[in-house]
C-alpha cells in the first residue's frame, strides 16, 4: 500500500486530505508542524509527502531540503498559498516533484499525486518525443512548462520564466541556425533591455540544466560567430 505523509498545520485542510486519501486506498501519516513532519519522514520513509510551506517550528523548504540531504526519495508535492514564480522555482530546486497553489481542489491534488507517483515509478514520458502546451521531451530531458521545471537524467531543475521561454523557442526551431540578435528580438522583444551577452548568459544556464556535459553540449550547440543551433536528438 502506498504511504503518504501529510504535513499541514491547518486542520481544516489536513483532515479532509487525510480522509480522502484513506478513502482512495492510501496509508496516511500526518503532522501539523515542520519538525514533526521531518521526524516522521526520516523515520517512516513514506512513498509521498504533501508538504505545506508556512509551517510552525520548521518551514516547508527547510523540511524538503533536509529530506533530500538525507537521500529520501519520496515524491514531494508542495501545497502552498505562496504562488510566486520564485517560490515555485525554489521548491523545484530543493527537490519537489510538483507544486500546487492554494486554494486547490481535492481532485486536483489527487490527480497530481497520482501523476507524480507514476513518474517516479517509471511512467514518465521523458523518453518520448512529445510536445504540447504543457510539456516537451528530448533525449533524457522532459520539460514541464506548467511547473516551470524540467527533469534531466533523473534530476529536477527549476526554470525562470525567461529560461522557459528561451527553451520553448529553441524547441520550436529544432535544427535551425539562429543568430544572437534574432533570438534577442524574438524572445526578449523590442521593449526589453537585453544584449547578445544576455542571450549567452541564459544559454549557459540552460546548458547546465539540460546537458550531461555542458562544456561539450549535444543539444544546444554554439555556431561560431553566429549564434546557436538546437538539436532535439544530440
């Protein structure tokens, strides 16, 4: 039976989640503060954790960071009223598998939990060549545009909005040689303050997230004195 730990200090949210998860066949553990949540996670090693961020005694980011430092592989869904882009990115950088913003529906949490558990179990579409409004895949990389993140060779990385826009742009122009000035105009636009150096810096950051060897890239190639070429199949 799949075991889920719910770490949430608001009883009005925690209890309905616990009841629904049990009704759906999950074995459920619960905690109402960060210290208790981390203690249970380290002791019981659950399959998944539903983790609030603004917790008493220890905040959710600290709990998540400690879990990953202890090499716990539990699927982690952050449940938080903090929906800012940087909060989402930080969550993924610390090792979250998904990020759900409050208020949410119970059905959404169940669906996201099931999908995240399936990905951990090998059902991720990361090997398929798929692209839609929600995500895209190439090589060992799966991009989740909705979650501002990607998984490369089993590791999750957060994406800034600009990095996401740039990667989407490259994916749509697979195999094309693109000049830096063209990229700058198409991605940043005429109203943004950007230079070709800005493009280079963002490309370097993307390479660190999508390439096995950023100094010898297979997907995001530099075209000397011109710009860049993106190749899905490196």
